[in-house]
C-alpha cells in the first residue's frame, strides 16, 4: 500500500529501484569495467534523489497531521492563568496588562494559522 502512494507521488518504489539496480548490473557485465563507475554514480544519484523525495513526503504528511484545534485549546488553557496572574500583580483596573497575554495569544494564533496554510 505504501508503494502505491509512492508511485502516485512520483517517488520510485523499492521494486523499481531493485529493477534499476539489476539493469545496472546487467549493463556493467555487458559493457565491462570501463563504464562501471559512471553506472554506479548514476544509480547512487538516483538513490539519493529517491531518499530525498521520501523524506520530503514524510515531512509534508507530518506537518498536516496536527489537529487545527490544538493551538487554540492550548491558548485558552494558558491564557486564563496568565490573565489571572497579570491581574493579581497589577490590579483589576489596568486592563491593558490583564489583556496583554490574550493579545500575544491572538498574534501567535494568527501567525500559526497563516503558516499552517503553506
């Protein structure tokens, strides 16, 4: 099943890489030692590109796996005590200091939401 997903994304599967390696070995036997280094270098470059593509696909899948509600819920959990602490030290009439944690939380949530779209 993972190989089907890799084929859809243009990432060579293990079976395709295995066939390429077998073809390279056959070409090496047919052409001799003269082209051995070039064949090996070509295969290694292809293998590196495949590894890079697989890593990028995993990172992309992992980036979208976080629930969109995690940050807002955590913000509420952190914001209420922060507001209470700010109010305890300054007093109930200094509204800017009391709501400054919420302003910071809103800014962080907006930045997170914008970066999440990318």
